[in-house]
């Protein structure tokens, strides 16, 4: 009797796997029909993304990514700085690509909140807090 249930369970799992594979192929077939030429869907499981609302004056600590990071201000006005460079103002809709292995910070403008969307892969190493003088570009 146990063998029967084991075989039945195995058959059920196999059938479910086949149904899932067919469904995925149909979804991708529909998706792939929206392209001309040869494309491949690349694995993005190692990508991390976040949406953070920084209130006016809020910011990250200095940090560094092992791979590039894409930042996009969705709402409001942000600030961003690579260590040793000027503080830059980021307007809504303006993307920024931070280079790999470059220490930087980002956050909101002193007078306006910002919603930031971020995408990156690899590792992230946090460092010291950004002082008020650094944040204000002094």
C-alpha cells in the first residue's frame, strides 16, 4: 500500500511539473511574441531592488557596492555623492548609475522628501554616517 501511495505521489508531482512547464512555455511564448529578432531572458535572481522614501534631510550612510547600482528618483528631489566629488541634486525621473567599488551615499534634498528606486547585484558594504557638513556639501 505504501508503494502505491509513493508511486501515486510521484506521478502527481510529475504531472504538476509538466503542467507548470507547459504554462510557463505558453506565458513566455506570449511574452516572446512581443520582440523581433533573437532574444534570451537572462536570469535576474541575483538582482536586489528597493523603493525607499527618504524624508527631507534623510540619507544613507556611506556605502559601496561590488557591482553598479541604478538609482532613480521617482518623486521629489534627491541628493547623491561619490566620495571626493560634489553633492549632486537629483530631480524626479533622473536616473543615476553608481559605479562598482565607488563609495557613495544618496538620500533626499534638505527641503524635500524623495522616493528612490534602487537596483543592484553583488555585495553591499556599509560604512560611516554622512555628516551634516558632507550632506550639505561644505
